[in-house]
C-alpha cells in the first residue's frame, strides 16, 4: 500500500487584544531586569573609565588606596586587590560555615518534623531574612565578637601552625572570621529557603523505593534527596554568596578594613569591596569617587562571573539526576 | 519465613478486609481489577502505608498492629519490593542501583559489589553494570529492579505487576527468567498481577480480589 505524507498545514492563530496586552506586560517585566542590569553596568563603566585609563590593570592587582595630597605632593594611588581578595575570603568562609546549617535546616524542616511545627519554624527562619543588616552588624559587634574572638584565639592556639590561622599580633577582634560568622547567619534564611524548596520536590517514588530496599530515613535522604537537591543547594548557596559579596554595613562593623593583602583569617585585618565603598564614599574627592565606582564595577563583574559559573554547575547537577 | 496479614487496608471506597498468609517457597499471586487494592497490600507489607486495622506478622514477629500501636520501620522488615514503575535511581549506574540495598544495610563496599555482580549475572546483566538506567531497554531495567530486590536476600519478595511495563518480547523472556529465579528463592513471594498468564507461569497459589 502506498502512502503519502499529508500536506503541511499553515496554522494561524489570531491573538485577542487582551492576549497581546498581557504578552506586552510580561515581556516588559522580563526585559526590565536586563535593562536595569545593563544600565547599572553602563553607569559603573562610564564612571570608572578614567580610573582604568589612569591606573590600568594595577587597579586590580595593587592594594594601596591613597587619595593623594597636594600639600605633600603625593599622587593618588588606587588599587582594589586587598579589598577584592578580602571580599572573596570573607564570603567563602561564610559559605563554608553556612553549608552544614543550610543542609541541616532544610532536611530537618522537610523530613524530620510535622507540618505544623514546620510552619512555625519556617516563619521564624523567614523572619531572619527581614532583619536589617545594621541589626546583624550591631549584634555581631556587641554580642558575637567577644565570643568569636575567644574562639579565634583557641583556633590560633591549636592550629596556628597552619598559615591561614596564624596571626602577627594577638588581636582577634574584627577579623574576617568574625565578619564571616555574621554573614553566615545573614545568608542562612535565603539559602535554606531555596534548598528546602528543592529538597521538598525530591521524587517521592524513589524515596519509597529506598525504604522498600531496607534504607533508613537518612539512607533514603542520602540516596535520593541529596543528589536530587544538589542543584537547589548550589543555587541557594550562590544566592547567599551574592548577598555575602555585596553585604556592606554588617561587614563594616565587624571587620577592620586594612589595605594590604592578608590571608590570615583570624587576624584583625581584612578587606571588603562593598564596605570600602561605604566607608570612603562620604569623604571621597572626584577621582576617589571614580575609583570607588571602579571598585563597584569589579565587584559587579565578580558577582556576574560567580552567578554564571553557578548556572553551569546547577545545569550539570540537575542533568545528572535525571 | 511466612507472612500473614489479617485486617483492613486502604481508605474510603478502597477499604478492604483481608486474610492472607504465604509460607516459605510459596508464590502467592494476587489478581484483580484496578483499584481492588492489590498494590496497597504490597505497600502495607513493605511499611510504605500503615495497616488500617488488624495485624501483619512475619514468623510470629508483629510488623504492624494499629490497635496495639506496634509498627516496625521499613528498614527492619526483611522484605524487598519490585515496583510496577521500577523506581530505579536515575543518577546511579546499574551496579550502584543493585548494591544500594546492601550498602543501606551496612554491608561493606567490596562485599556489596561482589554480591551485586553475582546477582546481575543471574539475571543476565553482567555486561550492563556501568550503564545508567536511561541507557537500558524496558526489559533490562526490569531485570535491574529484580536484581536490586534479590540481592538483599529478603525473606519476603514483593512483586508489583513486574511484567506490566515491558514490551511483548521482553515479557516473554522475563516470563522464562522469573520462575527460574523464584524457584531458587527460599522466602515467601507475593506477586501482584492482572495477567492470568503470569499466574500460570509463576504462582503456586492465587487469590482474586474482586
């Protein structure tokens, strides 16, 4: 029997005015985020062009931050290396501290308690996200820092032979360690919220399959929930990293800003780009203001790179569990 | 090991009273139309859903008795399930899927690997150990699910429509393999099916739920 393929049909659909209007609204909403992002990038780029033209790549690799002085005939020098490295160190430490809490909180809320208690605890956790940064900063400075300094001293005493735990002077206040503990608390709500949401969507049939093969609850979580939720965990942690990298006032209160590249995380000296901008913005002259804009641009690019890398990791992780 | 269930399963219009027992070496086939509670029996025995009333016991040990608030967790019941939709772990390869139950019970990695390899050979999948479930045919996936249940050496094997998700050719091959495997299985087997050919090929006794 000979068969012939049917002729290709032209399918047309006439959109109603309300459909067109709705499409326009959602398209505008989606595009506005990109437009705002582009405007911020363009603004920072334009304002910082002169700084990059003057200092070139040295702006990224040098640590000295000096507005210069006409009286002393001292030329201005701006370099963001120490602050940039400080931001990365403090944020990375905050992520490391937060990771077990994020995983533990998410799993506990999703798999170990009743729905009613979960509702109460989730509300409290969400409330933590609404606390202003300044409150975290003040609490970190007034309450946490004395304890954290004591812990830092103990770490230094027993693990001081490891270079990052060594200190030149025994002052453990306002160190990257203290700042990262405060940041850890600040990123916990958002990171836990995203992670918990993804954990809750772990395939129930595979969890029951694990039980049916003799797995305990932890066994089922390890085999099914953790691999399935990896992308959510990475996504949640990176949202937290975004907040940690950009956090200003809480870090400013709990970290002693020093314009020198330091890897000693327990020492009372560190760096943070956002806090640098906040601390210098009020008294900056025209060139220093542009240098602060350039520092902002560097932070902006760093955050974009982190998020871009995160998207790739999340994509790979979610493909591997399908 | 024998298993006996006397009581009520399911809820609302699916509620059903049952009285069944299966002895060692026996293959009890449970047949019936959709919604008759066949799969719920499997899930109840495997502790995935609780018994509504009555009692479920295995060799005198009470597994589930709502009235006296006795309930044994799934990991402490010596049974294994082959689900209708298989439920293989998609992110694990075949050998990891098969050895999962052993590892969950605390068996060492090496021993779990060697025991899993032996069971894979029994179901004819030795060459597929490093493949992911997505790289297998329906019949091969079914064999993995069977191997995964057998490797933990359960005292009660629960097969929920084991041949419903495979094509005709694979079904014929599995219908030859399953009786052979079940013949060498010392524990009690409950086979849920709506296909009378499966009953003829594998069961020693049958129970109709209508």
